[in-house]
C-alpha cells in the first residue's frame, strides 16, 4: 500500500513536469523518442507494441497488456553542430542585393533538450482496452549567437509540443486488434532573427544593413492548439511473426502569437499581436517482427511522413510593425515527403534482463531551394543500444543513441538572410533515455 501511495504522488509530479513541453533538434522536426525501449530498438516496435509505449508507436498493441500498467520517463538530448558560410546573403523582398560577402564558422549553442513521456493502459474486458498517452511528437531547438553571420535569417528557433492522446483498442480475436484515438496538441513557437533597418521607410540610404548585433531584433512567440486522430492495427497470424500499422492524422495549428521588434541603437521596441496557421503532417508507421526463438526477436519497419503538407510558414502581424499594413511574413518551405527506415533486435538473456540494439536511417525532408537556419539538417544515421530489467511488477528500461547527421552544402537557397554557400559540418546528437514501468495488477 505504501508503494502504491508513493507511486500515486509520483505520477502527479511527473504529469506536472510533462506539462512543460519538450524541444529538440530533429530530421524535419518530428520526434520519435517515444520510450527508452523504443530508442534501444531503433524505434522498431510498431510490430511488437507489447509495452505501454505502444500508445506512441501502435496503440492497437495495448490489447497485449493485461490489467493496469503505467510507464513514465523521458529522453535527454544533447546536439552539437556547426555551420560554415562563405558568400553573400539573400536579400529580403524589395531590398537591394548585398554587395559584400561574409565568411565564417559558427557552432550551435545551448542545444540541450528533454523529451518526456507518460503512458497508462487498462484492460476493461477480454476485448476492450483503454489507454492514455502524453508525449511530444514535434520539436526543435536550434540556437546560434544573436550576432552570428546568419542572424538575418535566424539565430534562435524553438518548437515545443505536447500531445494528450486517449485511445480505445478492441481485440477482434486472438490474432487481430484495432485501435482509434483522439489527439489534442499544444504547439509552442519561438522565432528570433535580425532584420534590416525598417526597409519600407523612405528610399536609399534608408536601406540600412547594420552589423547583426546592432540591427533590429524580431521575436515572435506564442502557443497554439490543434486536434487530430489516430488509427492502428496489430496482427499476429502465428507465434513467430507479428505486424502492425499505425496512422496519425494531419493537425492544423492556428492561434495568436506576440511579435516584438527591438531597436538596440534607439533603445526602443515595437509590439503587435500576430497570428499563424500551419499544417503538421500525417504519418504512417509499419513494422514486422519475427520471433525465431523464445529468446530472440527482430523487427524491420518504416515510417512515412507527408512533409509536403508543410509547404509554408506564415505570420500575419495585426498592426504595421515594419511600416507596411499587416506585414504578412511568409516563408516558403515546400518540403518533401520522407521515409524513416528502422530495425531492432532484442535478446532475453534471463527472465530479468533484456539486451537491445537498433539502427535507423532517417531521410531529411528539407527542400534545399528554401533552406534556412531554423533547421540546418540532413539525412541521419542513428545507432542504439539498450537494456531492460524486470523484477515483479517493476521494469526499468534504459537506452543510449548516437545520431550522426550527414554533412551538407547548400548554395541555392532563396531564403532571405541565408548565406550562399553554407555548409553543415560535424553535427551529431547524444541521447540518454530511461523509463520505469509498473503493473498495478
């Protein structure tokens, strides 16, 4: 009884911390850090779906979980990278071209993040199961010094998200289960960049490109809400194979933001409310797992994300903050749909110990023609190791993942403030994850 009372207090504390949205640096800006076990297996758990984190990967799998079970934990992520730029900046619309080039190398700063997760599953009958997942499906944090050579494009970009996702799953028979759920997502956005001195005032020489550290500082931030749904299927035709499919719908985020324009030289700032609307992509995850023996399992799978839906990021200022009425800020993205291929193997060493390993190849969705410094990224290779410890109703899962982002060179971007040519170099991430699972009965 004391253990359950302590656990209940812990749950409330963890839920409170989960309400602080997560942020990260990722391919696109989708997050797949659903659990420590999932990370240890390279996220190849869509076919398995046999622990509470199935609510993230494939909710139909919760029909494999008897009684009432809870998993809670998270993932710490540290990313490092550098951008070398040598060329001229892309001008803003209506501005004269930059005549002088820039040359330098800058490293990202403060790119540490924590991605939390919480899952609760309950068996209502032999056929009906309920689940509640709280997790972060999207996020990024890319920060440079505020006076770096790419600051006219971006020096601080943060996306934070938190999804509350209740599900109901039905066991049609011993082989086939289906599930459906609703998603409510809070989406936080912070964008900071330097801008040319108000370029709609007068004529030259009022086109003023001061050093980045002295130029006006534009900051837009706020939170929006969006809603969607998910569908899932889990099928186990025989003892040695199982498969799963999970679909998450598009979510349209829209709402009010706040925009500030600070003038360092004048010691003044302008403020206006603003609003935005964007479409977050839908995705389909698939996986097939093989059980060649009682101790071994191996899964292969993939996740397809329709990033082509993310074709534009628009901000509409309610008041003329840069000298033009309503000042629509519209950044074309025109991203590509992308695939994420994953595989993972698990070995039951003893009834109390599991060992895991995984690999992921993650395609980048960014269109180089509209590349920017909000998310300087490329294709990724992810290498994972993990372990699971089991004792009575308790389980502890831990994992480590190393993400290697391929070097890239972009010389054709049309994004204002971007320096052509820009090279992404030496970019990688280290992830450490842990989850605790408790089976109440």
